[in-house]
C-alpha cells in the first residue's frame, strides 16, 4: 500500500493511475486492431500503460521503477486490457474514444513526469521537459513499434509538441506560483480541452 504525506501526493498518484489506465486503453485498442489474442492485448495494454514512466525512472536513475514497486500499475493495465477485450465489439463504433484516451494519457503523463522531475531535481527546466515528454510519449512509441507502425509522435507534430508545451506551462506555473498542485491541475486541464 502506498502512503502519502500530503494531499498533493495523493492527487498526483491518482492522476498517475488514471493516466496508466488511459494509455492501457489505447494499447488494448491497438492490439485488437492488429488482431492480437487476449494475451497480446494485455501485454500491449501493459507496455503502453507503464513503459513511459519506466523509461523515465531508469533514465533519471531511480533504482526500481514505480511500475515494479507498486503492483497497482500493472494490475490496472491487466484489468483494462481484459475489459477492452470484452467490450471492444460495443466500443468499435466509438473510435474517437481511442483518440480521447490517448490525449488524456498524454496530458496526465506529461504532468506526472514533470512532477517526478521537479521532486527530484527542483526547478530544472530541461529535466522537467525531458521527464514530462518521456513519460508522456514513451509508452505510445513502444505501443506503435510493437505493432509494426511508425510511432504517432513521428507523424503528428502536435502530439509531442503538446507534451513539450505542457511541460513548459507546468514549469512556469510552478515558477510564478510555487504551487505544485496548481501546476498539475492547470496542465491537466490544458490537455482535457
């Protein structure tokens, strides 16, 4: 069980789990689109849901990634994969759902990565941007590579740019307000529009 010393930490953790679920949805949809079986769907949902944060943790020198320390991340991706497998025939006509979950995951993971970097290194804009973008686009890149597609971030300029802008907005909100909670909420709202 994860313990939190402040409401901000609890809020960030909830955002992180929500982003994990959102990206797992995109991984499950992509796996189904590529005719994967249930195991393939769960694997791609898990990779998409946790890979960005795992890559970030390794690059920034964390001894064990959050996805290995806290089993709730993998549990959420597995449950999400199974639910999408079971409901896909009903959701197929709502293809925009895939795009919405991808946008939600992008925004949430930009905030999570930026927050992670801020907690470790303070107001270092380069590390905040790097961590925000790695967390946000890492899982999606691997998702697309695993199904033999060019990663969406290499095709749609706005995708990675949105994460970049979100990390910069996060940095400047923190710089002017010194409120981690406010920065997290504002950047999340930026992506939910």
